[in-house]
C-alpha cells in the first residue's frame, strides 16, 4: 500500500507540525508532496499555482491512497479565499479522475457558510464552492473527510460531506513530573502558541489585572511566520495600559527545548480562545502533556476533549470574574489540581500520536486496496 501525503512541511505552523508528528508515528515511511508556504504561493501567478496542482495530480497516479491536509487559506497565497477554494476543488477533481482512494483532514470548519443569503459576495462564492466539494464525499467510491471532533463531524455531514470520520487530534505522549502550586509564591500562568486575536491574549491580560501581584503571565510564542502585523507591540501596549506590564513575559518564537523549559515552569496553562469555530488546537495538545492543569474557554472543540476526559476547567470565553474564580480555585484546591492533571495524562495516553497513526492505518486499510 503506497501512500502519498499532500501537506505543508517544514513551515513553523500548526498543520506542518501536525503532519510531522503523524508521519513520524507510522511504522513505515510514507511519501510527501509539499503544499508550499503562503509566502511562496503569494509570489506565484494564478496559472503557476494551477500548474502546481496539475503536477501534484500527476504525482498521485503511482499511489494507492492520497491523504491531503487542509486548512482554509492554504491554497491561495495572498489571493482571495474563493480562489484558494477553486484551487482545492481542482485538486480534488483531478484526484477523483485518478480513481485513487483519497482522504482529506479538515483542520477547521466552513465558517463562511453563515454568509449564505447575505451581501458578502466573497463568502457566498466560497459557500457555493463548498457545496460543489461535498459531491466528492458521498456516494460510491467517495473520498473520506477527517475531522477532529463529533461536533465538526455533524457540521460536515449536514452540509453534504456524508463520509466524514472523526480522528481526534494526536498528542505527544510524555511523562511529566507531578507539580504543585505555592499559592503565596509566584504563580506562573502561560499561554502557548502563535499570537492571534482569537486566542484571547488581551482577555488574559484583563484577567491578570484582577489577580494578586504574585501572578505572572508568560506568552510562549510570537507572531505567526506569515504575519507582518503588530501583535506583540499591541499586547505590550494593552499590558502597559492595564498596569501589568512588569508581570508579563512575551518570549517570541522559541525552539522546542526552550519551550519545554517554560512548560516546566508553568503552574497553570490558559486557553482563553475567543472563537467558537475552532476544530482543534495543536497548542492546547502541547499544554495537555505538560503536567500542569489547564483552564480553557467553554467552546465546542474543548468540550469534546472534556467529553473524553475531564482534563480542563472550562469557563465562559469573556467572563473575567469566572476566569478569576477558576484560577484562584485551581491554585488553592490541590485535589482539583491533581484531578485535572491526572485526567490530562489519561487523555494523552489514549490519543498519543502512535495511537492516532494506528487509527489512520485502519482507515487506509478500510479502502480495501
């Protein structure tokens, strides 16, 4: 069984990391075809991008199974999202004509579907292409769509993607040392991952303002490689205006060994995400194997994780007082602290990358190649 993975590679982004962990967990090596980074696609003409698609389809002929990693925006560079979706449609249409078995991991949900009936012509164009894409995922000899949660599965199936499977986002399995908090010493709160509006960094700063001065916030990450924005400066300005600047550390991007040191120093991880559309979070899975408890926003994808194992304390995404209460509770209640971290270890064991790879192999073999 020869398998080709069409995926981002090497780029410091969540999907490339996901693919790297998955590929490294298979018992045998699989071939790859790289989806170029956004800055590379941005330098290509529309014709050059379509030529890349056609070459990729030609490569697929010698394989039994094609596995595509998908994120909205992967295929458009600096061009409109609707163009990127047309590129993706051309790719799937070409793969269909090869008569090969295809599966696609969708790392996010089609939020533009809400635009139907509105005057947002770009998002309406995306919604129409999405409807055309769904034809590849129903009927005989159809493709398989992979999503990370049951709620995402319901959304995909309700929009015509009948053959949708749930494979939970894999987790790096480690054996972190057991921790405890000294409530009257420094308490290190941390947020891990690239700085983005939806991850709630500004909200976390507003909660820090309510906490005693022995609480510190570490933002372990920096701007995304594809961003040229002012994310770091904007956060520092907010911290200054709230009077908490001397209690905040922004590391910028750090290599894995240094990130692990911050992980070890963390008492509580925060995931105050401000979006309800998230399918999964690689940053959160990194926090789950840290040995520290997690307080996270009460959104669908995080509730799905807690459905498997009650490993996080969930709060309303915008209720500062509830977050204040939760942080103080985890700090002062050693039994709660221990139960959350024990449940996180169980979750990491169940959904280790090794087990995630086995689930993928079972899917591949179900195609009866």
